C-alpha cells in the first residue's frame, strides 16, 4: 500500500510559494509515498484518497493528526500534528 515509503519529516524551509515556515520545519509533519500522492494531485489521482486507506487515516485522526488531502484535497502524502488555519 506504500505506507512504508518515506517522503520526509524534519526539513527547515518555508511553505511552498510562501514565506511562513512549513510544518516540516518544526518536525510536526510527515510525508509518505510522494510518488503516488503528489502535492497538487486531488482525490481523482492520489493513491491515499482511495477507500482502502480510510482506516489508516482514521488512526492518524484519532491521535489528533490532520491530513491536507482529506481536508483540502491536495498534498495527500502529508499528515501533520497541528490544526490548519481557516482560509
């Protein structure tokens, strides 16, 4: 399922296209299987958007982590231990 494919964690950098620090800068974000869950892919292409991953996401969410894919339908590789600001 690609859950063992590491995409990265701690990386001090700004968010893509911005100046604020990325959640990765603080070590509170993890990326998995970036080849099959690319940044701008939505649920129509991202592997992690498929129903067979629902339990995996449920376990992360029960621990308070957030999926950008499930909330904003992009960056399905990304899970973070911080709430997102309202846009």
